[in-house]
C-alpha cells in the first residue's frame, strides 16, 4: 500500500493487530499507517492501547493476530533487535542512558566499532558528529551525559537511534520533561528529520503540540482506532472528544482565589538527595488557606526532595516547616496525616499505592487504625468495604469492584484511588506532586476540578508540576525552582509560558 502524501510505499503499516492479555483485549483489530517523511501523532486515554501497539511494532510484544509491513513488505518482528534491523528506533519517555558514560559511549553501546581487539572511539565520534551536523542535533560526543541538560540528553537518544540507521522513529511522550523552549527545539529537530526522509510516530497527551507539529493524527479508544484526522480538520476540543467519547471541559473553571491565613510556612529549608548532594537550597515560601501555590520547574531541580521533606518522607538538612504556626517534626508522616496534610505523590505506584492490595484496602491506608475501620487491634472489614463503595462511585473509579487489586487498574484509575483517599478526610493542606502526569484528558479534567473544589473549601494547596499549562491554569501564585533554589515568585496573571520557560531554564534571572 502507498501513501497519499508521497505516492511511495508506506514507511510502516500495521494491519489488524490484535493483542490479548488475561481478561483484557488491549488491541482489537488495529490498523495504523505511517507515510514516509511524516509526523503521525498517536493519541488516546490511558489504557486505550497506544503503548501496546508501539510495543508490538518495536518487538517487545508479539501480536496474537495481524501483520506489520515496512516499506510495503511484510516483516517478522520478534524482538527489538528485529525492529532495529528493519530501521525502527524508539526514544522512551525515560531515557535509556548511562549517566557516567560519554555521549559517544552511550550511543555506540551494543553497536561498538572495533579495531582489532580495541574500541575505535575516534571513528565512532566522527560518525556521531556527522549525524549531529546532518540532522541539526548539536551533541558533543565527548561530553559526559550526567552533565547535559534534559533536552540535550534527549538529542543523544535520537542520535543513538539514527546511529543504528533508524528510518522510523517512535517518540514516547518526548516533551514530558522539557521546557517550552526545549520542546520548540525538539519540534524543529523533528521537522529536520522528516525533511531527510525519517518518519516519526509521536505519542503524547498534549493536544496543542499535536496540532502544532503533526501531519496526521490517529486516536485510539478502548483498544480500537476511532479515527484518523489532520490538524486542519480538527481542534483541541474535537480531539479530546474523540479520545474520551464525550465532551470534555479543557479550560479550568475557577473563580478568583480568596486567600486567608497562612497554613504552610517553609523557612530556609535545605534538603539532601539520596547521594548526599544538596538538592534544595535555603528555600522559603508560604501557602495560604484558599489558594493554590504552583511550583514550576524542569524535573530534577529539587522539587522531589522538597515534597518528600514536606510530607515526612525525607529529613531536611536544615530549616523549619510550620503548619498552622506550629513547627512540624521532621520525618514523621503520621504527624502530618493526623494534622490534615494530604499527599498526591509523584510516583503513584511507588509512594501512593500498595499494588497487590485491593482498592478497598488502599483507600484506608491513611486511616485504617481509626474508627470505624478498626476497634482496638481488630480491623473491621464491613465499614472499609462500605467506604470503598461510596468513594469508588464518588470519584468515578472504573474497576470491577472494591476487591480488585490496585495493580490491575489503569494509571488514571490508580490516580483516582489516591485522590479519593487523600481528599476524603479532614484537610488543612494538599500537596500534589505531578498529579496528572501520564493521564488522559478525561482524568485530568476530573482531578483539576477536584483540586479547585478543595481550594474553594479554604484548604491550602501546593501544586508541583512540570506542565506549564497545568500551572498556569490552576495556580493563583507561582514560584519557579532552578537548581534547588526559588528564583522567582509571581502572580499567575503576570506569568506567560515564555517567561516561565526561561526562568525554568535558568535564563531571564
């Protein structure tokens, strides 16, 4: 089959791909066509089947039915080595780089050039420089990866795929950890790649980016393709409705904040990371009842360590944390829970849930020792089950029942379980760290609405997010972190994407 854009054979075609897991039909007769030299965006809710389809194409899964064709010829892709041999490369959301290796060492790893018994790094570096110049990727082969900015590390991943002669490139959520300026730079690089004949599959949740850069857009829902369109034929609202199957409110509906007394006060806080390096440096700020304070910054600038200190998961090196004017003891999550602090963690599976436990048990992780869920040392299952049933309905958790293990849920429903647990008790402060990371537009809409509701109930909200649209939509005030310090504090009305992006990159200070 040939593509209408070029008249040439399709770069890649997936025909009737079906993939089953126990109890789940992940891909249901999926057809997908990628033309040569195009950017084809793949959209869908969590659990829609996007990742399964890409894992089939890249050889991580074997399809139960269907065929894959490259350049018009059917191919067998049994593992990633087969995919690479057929010119398919994949840049994962979480980079697969060795931090202490140089750029060149990372790129040639597994495809080393040798001269006799030794590595020929000079020839490898020459090839990397040639690729870098040809595609406008600007990477230094001799630089050490851990010294590079996130955007530069992403370029290394792209060069690594091109070094292996990739003509089809799968980019999985490539802007998740980039500033707006770095994202614009990536889009420029993507266009340069397609101008030179590379075909790109672009997986993202960001509708604006899809409309800005894609040639075609395929939308999946519940394991099936529900439509393919172009940016000229649709808009954000249309794409969101295709993804979810209903109308979605994309704009956050909130009235002006009515901030009251200070609930959280952070004074000169410094926190070390797990290596003993100071990640948070002399940070001070306050959050008031009835406001959302947003902390913006590229991931890795101290936000994780700050939140862990505020929620009792990490002892600070120095400084003070005050809740309602009282100094908080360090490293004491129970004290914080008892005093009305809720926490939506950055990593829902590591810090938010016990995956083998049922939904019902996860919903009482913070309160299982209190009545009515226990009496003395005896646990009371009936109140736990009743509470679970009510919260599953109220927070629209889509699951077979309250006894379903949390690990069997989609990412969006796992997040809803955490939000239900944390917001269903008496609160003074909500700390939400990347609350919608990796979620679809329907789940994002739900969680944003709940956070605004919490604010309007005169609860203080601290929102930490790398998503500028989320910060600009939800926050009433914004602070920007860079290299562990707060470099700016501004009212949301004074903030723009460009201004925040420059501050997040350490410019414009």
